[in-house]
C-alpha cells in the first residue's frame, strides 16, 4: 500500500505544480478522469491534453487535497478518498465554491497506476459543514 500512497503523492505534486506530463504519467493507458465539472476523459494521452488546457486556464490557482481514507480492496487494487479544494495563489485561501470529494482507484499491474480519478463537487446545505471542510484543507497547507 506504501507504493500506492507514493503514487498519490506524485499525483498531488503534479497537480499542484500544474505539470500535465507528470500528472498523466500517473494514469493507466486506459485510465479515466472525471473532472469537477463532469468532463469525462479516457486514456493517458487524452488526460494529458485535458490537463494541459486546464492548467493553462487555471494558472493562478491550485488545489489542496487531504487523504481521508485508504482501503486495500484486493492485493492489487486500492481505493483512496480525499477532500480537496481550490486555492487562489494570490490569497493562499481555499475557495468555498470549489470544494470537492476526490476518489481514486489505483491498480498495480507492472506498477501502480490510477485507473479512475473522480471529483464530486461538495455543495453543502449548511455553512458550518462548508467551513469545517475548508478549515481541514487550510490546516493541511504546506
């Protein structure tokens, strides 16, 4: 499971740095990304292309993720759940409009790879829930 957690660290670092090449290399050739807005992207090359456009459009922003759960489903499949939020670089604060749950499924074939990464927007009914979620993310900022 340590190797899967190392892969998660690599995914996070590539996303934080806006490095679309390193981000895409974390995925299986037939991996899937379901973005915050529902965009569905399949395949390592398509994920690279999507990430290039996204990182260019959001150059002034990055994301913070907190790993909430890691579950070994089989010897070669891991599920990870995270809380994530968008950070505006100028303020260093988590935007309350872009909070999400992030789910990753990783599989080990020759090496560990992401087979699914899905963002689910977290639209809370009460401000208290939103505040607690944001606070958790802000407390984890590097």
